């Protein structure tokens, strides 16, 4: 069985925008082709950026797979994770969230919450409000004798007899991203980490195997970051509370090699192409029986570093703003973490897949020797059991009531109370019919609203810049500028507008025509969408400042790129020039040079202590 994780940075990619083999595209059968190309049995995706109301059949119902989603409750198009399991690897139970707040009723709950049950309900809701975790429990079947590489290397004959059944809980997480200067968000990040650890310890205490995989948003050692030169010592690097937590959470199977490699990272450039993992290939796996969990205090093993303890330049995330993937200037923040007993018995190989493009992250996989027993029916969290995809009749109350759980059961028929009830429209025919009915209701509502508002029925919003320089005309008169009969810029009205006897301001009209000559069409637009695009281009052309003369970077004598400061402060919205090459390690001639040049003057000046004025940085 193959288990894979990938932060896809959005699952609702438009058709034709991404290649099927290099990115996730949810149009038509493209998502199925992408999942098939990954050749994995359990595929965990992070940062889906889809909410429950945006979930369509092309994403939820993929032939040959069953999907399980977690959605953000507060923000649309934010966070979210999804787990896709092949039909032969279906889980027996599934949950949304790492706290018991969204646990399903009955036997579908995985349980084992530990001290999380002592948390208040509001705390549990806060931890899982952003849709950052999905848990699936699989029934393992092992009927053969397994021999691990560690056992063979240590000279022990035979192997461990693992006949029988045991469950594996796969926790798909997208941990929060926050910096230490962001007090509130960083506290939420650490709270999420602690909740995840408590859940893992409770599951391990119950005798279940545990795998935590996904975007942890934290690099463990200096070897896992590209900018190791920015840190003086490994101790300084480990001062971050998030790294201290991760270091205690993990079991270090190669402490000596990681320490040596981390020290070497401070003096070796990350762009060195000659660095390989030959040392990792020559290294034999350690015997897990010699590692005591009580000594390390950890819970899980980093499977990538277990097989590649000293590989350099092994990154899973790169900045798309600077094109850092071209120079492999990134970080490793995506992991597959497994309990040491599971790695000892079943793990075979694990690695990253930087050749797979389509996101700012790359996939990570783990091959295991065990198989799973699929249940007769998927658990209630499965997307195929969502009411909107089952074709069952629902009442209007079910659409308007917010449910605590992810998959609320269809509401029961309203009991007779002596009052007449309104029957809901029949939405059970198909999903297309449901969408058609909803669209019809929206159109009818829009028509009634427009008809009831005399201002909206009388005229339309301003459509072009030229309209500001045209005088309103009485109905039936010709347009003074274009010559077309119309009722003025604001459309036909029941009341005629007075026409001034003065001639039109030809100078103002000519100036507007010159300013919008590049974006104004010679003929009137035929559709409202084309009119909106034209109007937007006109306003953008009117207010946008002209780009200054192109500058050349000092390092490569190549044209620079212009960027804008987005961070709030005195320099916000100021433009500047930087080298157009992708960012990279210091000393890499193929990477971006240190050229920086302001384009816009500072907004204001402040007086220095000596009485002179100086620009505020």
C-alpha cells in the first residue's frame, strides 16, 4: 500500500489552466487523472480552499475513490483538507477534526480523545473551526511474516509474526502558519500542535497505529531549510517554540548524523548541486528495539529522515513569488510521521517527489507492506453520503439550519401542528435539476427586486468613463458624441431629462477619449460581461501610473522586475525594482542578485533629532 500527502494550494483549478500530470485540476475527469497519476491508495490533500457550499460532484465524487473533507467554517476559500481513498482501501471509521467537537454519532466515531474531552466546547470549536484535520481509521490485515531491514542489518534471523488484524489511524493535517510576532495566530498554532499531540498519544495508548501526514508548517532541523546561513548556531535555530514542540514530538532515529549535518549546514551553501545522499544510502537502519520512547519523549518518526538522514537540498515547499523552485531554494515542511512500531513492522520506503509540479509544494509518499480490509459501506463522513449527493428529498429547513456535524442527516418530515405547511420543491431528480431550480429562484428574486426599486428600474450603473463627459439627452434624441439614438448614459427612464442649450464640452470628451483609446472599443459591446471588462480596463488605465524607465540589475545587467510593497507601514504601495532572477542561496551566480532600487518617492518625511528632515524608512 502507498500513502501520499500533497499540499495542492487549491483544488478548484479552472479547466485548461493546469496540466493533468503536473497539477490538480477539478474540471471533468482531470482530478481523477491526477489522482491516478500519483499511484497511491490513500491520498491526503491540504489547502483545498473549498467550503461545503462550493463542493461539486467533480471534486466529491471521483470514480474509483471515496473522499472525506474538512471545511473552514469562518472563511470562504481558505484552508481545508481532503483524503481520497481507493475503493479497496476504504476506512472503517472517519472523523473531521482532532477534537471531539465534530465527531459523528454512533460507531463511526474513532474515539480516543484523551484529555481533549476536558476541554470546553468553545475551545474544541476554535481548534477545528478552520477545517485543518481529517482522520480515517483503516483495518489492517497482515497474514505473513515480515522482516525489516533493521532486523536483517542487526543480524537477527527470521522476523516478527504479525498475523491478525489491527487498525491504523491516518491523520491528515494542515497545521496553521504563523510567525512569532503574530501573538494571537501563533498561540492558535501552538494550541493546534498540543491538541494534535494529545490525540496521537491517546490513540497510541489505545493500541492503534498512527500516521500524521501533511503540511506541518515547521521545519525540524537546519538541514531542512535553505537559508541556514541566517542562523548562527543550531541552538539559535531551535529557539522557536514550534520547533521545540516538533523536536519533542518526534523520535530521532539518527541523532548523530542529524547533529553533524545541522552543524555543516551553517558553513555549506544550500545551492551546492554536488550534495547527494550517498551517506544516507550507506547508512543502515537502526534497530527500533534499541530506542526507548521514554528516553526521547517522542511519539512518531519522521519517515523521510529515517531513510535519508543526511540528504541535503531536500525541500517540499518553494516561494512562487520569487520563483525559488528553479534554484531549489525552499524548505521541508511536509511530513509523513508514523509510530515507531508501524515503521519497524510495515514501512518499506519513503521519499519526496519534487518532480511533480502544479503547486508550491511537492508530494511526499510512504510505501508500506500491509493491506487493509475495506468495509461494505463507507462511513458517514464520506462525500458520497452527503445529502446533496445522495439525491434524497430534503426540507427547506435542512438547507437553512447550520448543523454541528459535517454530514447532517436529512431532516424528518414536519409533524402536523394544525397550521398549513409549505411543501419544498422536488430536488431529488438530479443534481442538475437542483441547480436549475436554485438558479430559477435567484433569477426570479432578482427580477422582483429590480421591479420594486424605481431607481434600479429607471437606470443602470455608470458603464464607461466617457459617460461622465456626456450630457444627458432626452428620449428619442441622438447621442451628441457617438451619434447613436439613446436615452443617455443611464439608460431609458420614464422621466425625460432636460437638455442644456450649451454645446457639449468637447475638450473634456477628447481628453477622455485619448486616455481610454487603448481600451475603448470602436463598437458598442453586445453583452453585459464584455461591457464590465471594458469599463474596468478604462478605469484601470485612467488611474494607473505609468511605469518608469526599465532599470538593469547591477549583478547581471539584465532588466529588473517591478514590485510593490504590500506590508502596512510608511512604505506601503511604494514600487521598487529587483533582479528578475529567482531567489537562491548566497553566492549562487544563477540566483537573484542584491539589486534594489526604489521607484516612487517616499510618502512623507520626518524630522531628525538634529532638526534636518530625513526620509522615514
